[in-house]
C-alpha cells in the first residue's frame, strides 16, 4: 500500500477544483519526486476507469496522484469523436488516452502503438481490461523506413523516451512505416489520430500521409516540443497540402481555446499541442 503521505496527497489532488493545473502542481513541488515502494499500482482515474501504472515513472506518478495525465488531450479528442470511431494512438505509453477513449466511446476501436517493451506490457494489459476486445496494441515505433531503431530512455520518465541514433544505453525496437501500421491495425477506416513521439512527429506524419489522404480523419491531435509555426515548416506544409487547418490548443485553468496558426506566428503564446482538422470542418470545433 502507498505511504500515508502519498495517499493524503492523492486525496487532496483529487479534490482540486479546476479542470487543469494539477500537473503543474505535481511537477513544481516535492510531489514530483515522491517515491513508492511498489513497482505497480492499480489506480482509479477521474475518467471512471481503473488501470495499472508504474508509480515511480513520471506519467504513473501523475495518474496516481491526480487521476489523470494532461486530460486536455482527452477533452479535445472527445470533442471530435463519434461513438463508433476507429482511432490510432501513436505513442501510447501505459494507455491513459487509449483507455479514456475506450471507456467514453463504448462502440469505438482503438489501436495503441508503443515501442518500449516494459511500457508496452502495461499498455496491453490496460487496453485489454478497459476495452473488452475493442482495443489492441502494437509494439513498434513508427517512422519513414522499416527496420530496427534505438529507443533512448530518460530515467524516471518513459514518456520522454525517443528514437535516437545513439546505441549505448538504448533499447533496440522494431520500426514500421505508416502503411505497415495500418495493415497490422486491422482498422477498416480511420477517424481520429493522436501522436506523441517526442520530436519524431514530422517523420511519423510523413509516413502516415497516404493513410491520411485515404481516410481523411476528422482530427489529428499531436504534440510538438517547439514552436510549430517557426520551427517546423515541413509539418505545416504537409497539412496545408492535405487540406487541413492547424489549430494550437491553448490550455487555460477553466477552459481551452483553439488558436489558428495565423495568430501563433508572433511566438507570444507557448503552444505544444495542436489539432489538425479538415478545412471543411474548421467551423465545427
């Protein structure tokens, strides 16, 4: 059982009155360094489902203490979702986003992709438990060419692990293309996509471009570590060619806003999460 301090902190954080902000409190206080004697914990989330987490990992610690991890992304996906959607979750970690969608959309199917062996094991168990057969997982990384790659780990934060050219201290993982991903997924269409791949976004998007052209998903939600408008014209150009509009996700304490790219180019807002929406659907956000 977690320590009295951990249980007390969880009780306080679960009564936090605002929809956003818990993560910053954890990261900026001693709670972000809280250590557990348990390697695994089964925790209840604010979304109403329970899942396994590694509490000494960054994401697992957040899930134990607050019952969520950046739930804004779940909110955005659900805004665009329909009950029977087919969803790709690229960079699934232990499955919080995948499970939140499976729980909220009882007819949907989610395929979650995660290359790290130990993390994928937790992901697979969570998706199977919450999805009742509607969720599946693929242990691989996605990139432009197939083969074998190196996954560089960050101690205590599996969510920050990334594909790297380094070989020392890195985990060897399978790398597949977007075409291979869709073949393995078994999905007959694609309605929503979520991507969180720690700086490898452009390579993933370029690899799944034929899939996006074919199925034209309703929304593509992705993280980008830098100012997208100034630092990655390749991604901006890709969506422009596909006929998608890019919107920055501005997280506020009480609500969230979608900011068109034209208003992000001055660099005044620090935006790290984006949603791409077909041009014809921009007014539906």
